[in-house]
């Protein structure tokens, strides 16, 4: 599952931002987050996506041709990013493991989140794109 999520993340960044995300160690401190569950044969895997505002501004401009998003617009944008990335991972998994069943939950907006994160995260993947950091973890 991890490989499918990373591949979907790369594809999203290449398509929307025209840049391949780079793995990094050092992160920013202030993020906006969303969460979405990917169920595999009934087993729930909740994925958390945390983006710095700068990269969200780039995504919003490229996807929506919008600048200076309101909190409500950030809510919608982060849920859409979660749907696109984890939804693409779901499709990749369905193609690779057709005997398994996969379902997505409705994504949730987590608002502004500061590091250290208020929830325990494992399987963390730190990326940099457009001079901004983001994390995908479960």
C-alpha cells in the first residue's frame, strides 16, 4: 500500500505542479491537514496529508486558477488532494491486487496543524516540492 501511495503522490505532483517531489528529513512547522481512510478487505488504513500553505497556494493556482484561498476553500482543496492522491493509490492497488476489495472514506479537513503532530504517525513520508514541505503518513 505504501508504494501505491508514494507513486500516486509523485504522479499528483508531476501532473499538478510539474515537479517531482523530493524525499527530505527536515520539515516546516505549520501545516494544513486532511485525513482519509483507505479500506483494504475491510481493514481501515487512515492516511494523513499535511501541506505547508505555500505548496497549497501553488496547487490551488494550478488546479483552480485561484489565489488567497479562504479557510473554507482550503478545506475543499485539502479534501480534493486527499481524494486525488489516495484515490489514485486505490486504483493502483485494485489493478495490482484484483482479488482484494478497496474502498475510500470521505476525507476530513483537519485545519491548521503544527508540528509535532497531535496524533501518532507511523509510515511517514516527508517531501519537498516548490520549496515547501508536505507529509503523507498513516
